[in-house]
C-alpha cells in the first residue's frame, strides 16, 4: 500500500512539474540575452524553460499560432501585427530599448537621411527596423520601394546578410539591429548615419508576449514573470554577467567585448512597456502597410502589465 501511495504521489508531482514547463521563443540578438538567461535560472523560480531560437519575430508569432510556444520575445512590430491578425497574445513587458542604427558604407559620404536619395538601403522585411526606416524616410519627405523609380530602393535581407551586403558594396546603407550594426562600425566598413529615434515612435521597445491561455494560468505566468524580472535585474546590476552570457553562450565568442558594449550602449535592458508607445508604432505600421494588418490594433486592449508590476514589487525593483 505504501509503495502504491508513493507511486501515486510521485506521479502527481510529475504532472505538476510537467504543467510548469514554459516554452519560450527568442531571437539571437545581444539585447535579447536577458530573456535567454531566464532558462538558466528557471529552476530557482520553480520552472523549466525550453527555449527555441527563431530568425525573426514574425516566425515566433507563427509558432504561437501553431500552439508551439507559451511566451515569445519579439520586436514590437511582430506583436502588433500578430494581434491585428487575430493571434491571441498579450504584451506583458518590455525588455530592451533602442537596438537599431542606420549605417552607411564607410567609403561614401552619407551623413543624413537625405543623402540616401538614389541609393540602395538594406533592411529586414517586417522587422522593427523596417518600421523605423519608413518613419525616417517619411519624416524627410522621401519615397521608397523595393523596385527602382523612387527616392530610395529597398533591398530586403536577413540581419546577418545585411552586413555582408554592406561590406561587399551591394547596398549603400542598412537599417540594422544590434549587435550587427556595432560590428559593422568596429570592423571599419560601416559608418553611423544616425540612431533612428527622432520620429513619433521614439526608441523602439522590444516586447515580451504571452499567449492568452498561458496568461490565464496565473500562478505559472506569475512565476515566469518573476523569473524575467530577476534575470533582467541580474543583467542590469551585473554587466559582466550579461557580457559573459551573451558572448560565450549565445554568440560562441564571435562577438568581441568592445562590440558587445557598443551594442548594449544602443540597446539597454529594461522591464517596461506602455500602450502609448505601441500605439504610435502600430499606427506607423498601418500607415505604410507593414505587417499586412486589416487595421491598427488598439494597444490598450492587449497590453497587460499587472504580472510585471507584481513581480517588480515583490523583487524590490523601482518603477
């Protein structure tokens, strides 16, 4: 009888542990490092976090639609486009600010947005950098297309391929993410034109999103959010830990210390997100047809920061 009771108890514990596995989607970018670090400290939070890496944020949204993920780390445009197209997600936190840079070839005298006229500019399709590029070009009254005939010809490439295209002079400038833009500057074949934060969007904030069904599992969702805040606080308070983890575990020593520090100076870790910021981003996306949305979603309907605020309070993190 005792043996039977022990088997039943262990079976019950196993089922509880199985319910607390969290499936996390992430990107291989320096400022996504604190999100990746969650899996390292998850046992301290009573969780097991299974991380999958994706090429870009919209791919994470597709995995969420397929029921393959509970939580995802994306730039805001993927969360906005996903929500506008019916993906049942909530934005529950921010985790990094900035993280973009307009970089020109070092052999060209490109110093302003206007100097891009009649040039080819590379960007990743559907990424927040495309939204920022559209906002900058529009602000400077310039036209653009991926075909010849406009002020600027857009060339769509993946993040690593953008650097290759700039180095090989197949494009004249790129709107690039970190740490790739810092690598282009450090290695001498790229020169900063500007950081694209002077539009109504401001500094883009990367978003942590949860499926509505996972958010409804309040106890587990709160544990995950507590773990997110703990991981982010560790990276903010201990930059050496952040650098070691990102350079060694994520980039496998392919990112120098100087490149990491330059990248993070342009994409600092954070916790916070506001509906107002997402609304500006959503309105810009809809205006320029980025994300193929039937309408710009109303940000206040899908920004839920109650779990974040509870986690910050419990861990003594200032607003």
